[in-house]
């Protein structure tokens, strides 16, 4: 089983949901596909989707909703299935 990471290409603020009242895009333990949106990175009121690069099961988020992130930082991990 291969391990994968989701890495942010941008600095900014990480959000797990589209709006404060929305459900999270995905939860830990969920099956995800390549291209699945796992969160957003906000930079100066512009939001960019952060997506998985492969399919698998989401293991963990390494940052919390609302945390500041830097380019190259690992946001989440997942395994092939």
C-alpha cells in the first residue's frame, strides 16, 4: 500500500469547507478519488481548491481548519486502496 500526501502550492489559510455553515469537503477515513477537493487555500480573499492527486483512503489532516499554511506544507495524508 502506497502512502500519498496532499501538499499546498500556495501560502494562505486552509479551510476544510466552502463556508462556515457548510459540511467539510471530506472526513478522515473517507474514500477519495484523484481530483477530490479536500479543502481550500485562501489568499487575499481568493480561494483555490486543494485536491487529491490519487485515489485512496484519507488518513489524517496535518493542519486544522483555519490554520495558516506555507507552500510545500503537507496538508493531508492518504493510502492507496
